[in-house]
C-alpha cells in the first residue's frame, strides 16, 4: 500500500528555493524522458530533447534534475511507485497479486524499454547503478515489508529473531520475486499469467521438497 510519507522522485535531492515546483511539469518531463528513451535509447537521449518534448525550458529541467542519469532513473522509477499491495487475506493471494501487477508493469513498452536502457548503461556506470538501487530497488522493498508484516500478523510467517535477520530476509524475498519476474518477462520473453503466478507462488512458499 502506498504511504503518504514515501519519498517522491526528487525527495532525495534538495533543490534551490524559489517558485514551488509544478507536479504537472514534473510528470510531463518524466513521461517525455520515457518516450525519448524508447525512441532514441540512452546514448542519443539529450536533456534538450526531453525539455522540448515536455514543453519546458532547459533551465527548468536542469533545476529539477542536474544530470541525465538522475533524470532517467527517476523516469524509470516513477511507474513502479504506483504499485500497491492489496490485502487479499492470505500470503499466497498477496504474492500472486504482486507478481501479476509487477509483470503487467514490465510489459508496458515504455517501461520495458526505459528499464532495459538504464540497466544496460549502469553496467558501465557505478554511480548510476547505486542510484538505481536507491531509487528503484530499495523503494520497492516496501511491498515486501508490508506483505511480510501482514503475513506475520495473520500467523502465516514467523517473526525474525533480530533486525539484521529481518533485513536479510526482506532482501532475499525481493531478489527472488523480482528476479524471477524480470527474467520471465524481459529475458525469456514469456508471459506471466495467472497459472504461472500461482505456480511460482506455490514454489516460493512451499520450497522444492515435498511437504
């Protein structure tokens, strides 16, 4: 579930004081960035082209995002921030819902193209890789934390003995779910339908050995 206190695209950076930012302009810039990524790719994308597409001045764009890498990561991260974890009454149902929602987001052409472009570029840019972890990966772990808390409250999952173990568990759960869905949709190019989501969830919750 989205939290009103969750940081937005620019909360991690302090901008200059002055005229209040326009949410409409921010949304237009991020949408223009995703469109430019899809058409031009990372290398040919320029801040000037994004500004022209969004209908804003380049000074406005640079005031919000000082670099192309910051802009592109925020553009890729924005759709993921819209994901919500419905409380469907059981851990299995919650996981299936999250898997299908995540897969549907990855199947959107603008998301798939933008994500692949920024990941490819991050293999040559450590700063960009760190920003992806902070702006996309770490922020989306909120869904894992929320789902686990609900399951623990229902008695479906045990509580971890300490904070360090809880953090490692959350990391592993996120890596397993996100890794499987990304590989299925973007590497294998296979559909993530209800049958696959249910089978994956059963394997995740039950393990490989017979119960």
